């Protein structure tokens, strides 16, 4: 993963970023998790700029100004390049399929609405098959 903090020569080679980054893009640049970036952006919005990553809300979406990230890092930035890792066959696990047979009738057990109705069944001593 490369983050370009530039002297002028490195900035010329780096692709330019938009003025406002999504929170996911900002997280990649800052090398933090996406959830942490959202927490910090919301903290900035909720604290009126006292804490967190500088963020702006546009409707329901949150954007991070590129200049704010550059000010934090001290130079021009670009999105890091990720190397795509391919899983080797010895590190992959086979997919197991469920052996449970699917049926159209409901399973007995947890749902009381499928329990047999015993309110109508009345047992008397004469109807039981036991002898005295």
C-alpha cells in the first residue's frame, strides 16, 4: 500500500483525488478501518468540529474534504494502491453444503403455533387403558 506524501515531484506523478472523498476512501488514505473513519467523522459532526476527522454532511452522505486530509498528513495524498492477493489452493477451504433436507411441512419444536392442540382432548379415568 502506497501513500504519496509529496515533495512536488511525487505529487506530479500521483493521480489527483476529488475535492471530497467518501468515508471509505478517506479511511484507505489514512490507513484506518472504515468503521473507525465513520466514528471519527460522526464525532466531528456531533462535536461541531472539536474532535474527529473534518467531515461535511451532504444529505445522508458524509464526505471528507481532501484538503483536510492533506492538512492532517502534511502534504498531497493519493489513494493507496492495493495488491490483489490470490488465495493459494492449500489455503482455501471447501464450501460445505447443509445436509438438512428441505421439506414443505413445518418443523416441530420452537414455534408454539405448530404445537398440537391439546385443549380439546379430555382424559378421564375410564378412558385410560390402565387397569386398577
